């Protein structure tokens, strides 16, 4: 399917309605792999799709041109959800690959690039394709070393690759067709893809400030048209750790003891005026929890002790969270145990590695099943926590 988004600029990507797991990011709404075709004196394809989507990608391109007539393929990022069809496109068209030095290196490590033609670009470089000029800006570590964006000067279109993306499969193509719901998808994507590198985002956005942008075309999700200023502001807020008066409580449980502690603390926080999001980890996608942690003030993780460790699902989540590197949080570890409590100490080590301010209390570790008095103390702890 091809959709003209500006005169002679087409979305020719593919919709992956069925994908539900993207490197442990549970994509309950599917995703898209957005590819864009610019038809000028020279024809340019910007990014491709996963390899198993090749037939659909070619069908979309073929609605506009013969794929053999592609002159250039811009590879903004080599991860295979964007480059998975590059080798077949080159085989069909003998197109020249436009990328940066790191992109060329990564392509050579993923594909047999012998005989490929490359045009290597860096920040500020421009090429003319006829009536249009493409400008390139490196964005390393957002979220790979090879990342860059491409700007079409005459049409004022920014092809942003992973930046400003969302994992959502939708027949709609523009932000205004979905409404403000799109920001929740963008927030979840930011929290689970870009958060480890958020300190780089303000400078990246600053490097784009002199560009006159009418469309932001990411490689996943919808195209930004009417909400560009809003999504840029949100990116800056998320990157700069703007937090809400919100607590995320994530726990798992064996015999409901840790669950009871979690609910008691939640009650105190709520009565203390704090918004609470409470999740059982084994029943909730980790990316859903991380979306809420992104702008939360408090992060509370609860686990029973099992064989000297946190419960396996909690341990998995801690590894996932530590890799995403949330910052500027107040951390609380809690849980139940039998003969020896060890889970909360390991949770706190993760908090320490992330620079969380840890708040502790005797009531947070309960031997076997919590009694009414234990739960009352946990509730009161939640109320006190709300004042910190």
C-alpha cells in the first residue's frame, strides 16, 4: 500500500498487525515499519522493513515506480526492522546506499555488501536529487551508534527513524487521525527504547531547531503533522526527568503475602494524595510498567524471597529496568519471606546502581503472612512516604 503524504513523497511501509513481542517489548497494538519513497529526478527510498515483509514493501513501491528504478536507499539505522530488505532492494535496483561510516560498518557486519555502492554522509552534508535537497544529521546512540535523520529541505519533512516513533499498527497515517492517544504510545516507546540515552536528546533536538518542519516521519507508527510542537515538548520533558506526583508499585507474590503489603502501601499513598499505578509483574508487560516509571516520583518493587533471590519474574524485571536506566526516583523495596529475607537487599542494590534515593522501614519486610497490625504499619508508611 502506498499513501502520498506530500506531493511525490509516499509512505510505502508495511503494517505488522500480528507482531506481539519486539525484543521483550510486548507490542499489544502491533507495529509498522515505515518506509518512504521520494520521486524526483532521482528516486530515493528511505529505510525499509523486516525481511519477512519484503513482498508487502515491494508491492507498495510498485504502486508508484518500478523498484528497479530506485537510485538511492537511505539507511538511517541498520537495525533489521529498518534494514531487513536492503540487500534485496540493492539486488533488484543496484541502488547506491546513503549512510554514515558507522552505518556502513554495521551493514557489512549484517549483510554481504561486496559490490555495493555507498555514499557516506555526516552531519550537515547535503545531496541534490533533482528539485529536492536532502540534508543529513547524525544522532548517535539514539538508539544505536549509526543513527541519523534525513531532512528534505524543500518539503520540510524530517525522516526521524526511531526518534518520535510508536509501536502501533494503524490504518491511519497522521497524528490528528488518532488524537491524544498517540502520546501514550510515544511515551511507552520512549521509555522502552530511548530512555537509556535520554541525556542526549536535548542536544539532538537543539540540532534540529533551525529546521522548518511540517512533517516528522518516524520509522514506526504514525506521522506527526499537527502535534509536532507537543511531541517535541514531551520529549524534552521526558529527557529532563520531569516527574509527576505518582508512585509505581510493581510486585509479584507466591501466597499473596507480598500482594497484601503492596496494596496496604498503595492505600497509604493514595490517601496521602499520590497517584498510584499498581502492577503484578507476571501479569503485566514490562514495557507497560516502564512507561509509568518514566515520569513517576516513586518506584516501589516488592518480592518474596525464593532460594535467596527475588522471585524470578521480579528478577527479570529488575534486569530490564536496570538496563533502561530510569533516574531521579525514590525507591522502596518490600516483600515477605520465610526463614531468611534476601530479596529486598537485592532490589535495593539495583536502586543504588540507578542512583535512586532509597527509603526503608522495618515494616517493609514481613515474615510469612502479614497480620492486620503489619498491614496497618505498611499503610502508615505509605502515608509518610507521600510527604517525602
